[in-house]
C-alpha cells in the first residue's frame, strides 16, 4: 500500500500537534503501555485512532465493518 504525500503531511501535522512524548505519557497514565514489543505499538494505535477521528471520509470505515 502506497502512502500519498498528502497522507504523510497529515501525519506530520498530527505528530506536531500531539508529540510522541505526550502520547507515550497519556498511554502510561492510562495504564495501557506495552509489556512487550508488538507490530503495532500503543503510540501508533493512538495516532491511527486520532487520524480516523479527524478523517473527513467516515464512509471509508463502513467497508471494514466499523
């Protein structure tokens, strides 16, 4: 799957708005930090959920069962 320039720009803006250190702190405070290294880290999952929430195309989620 190819990531477009626009998608990369969007993720850059998201990481500037919510720095990785802040995301890690919130995950730790929620008691949801990883006990071991996984393919999808807690940090990545937070950014993914934030991106879905900010997406302007909620109909794209319907095909995946959301």
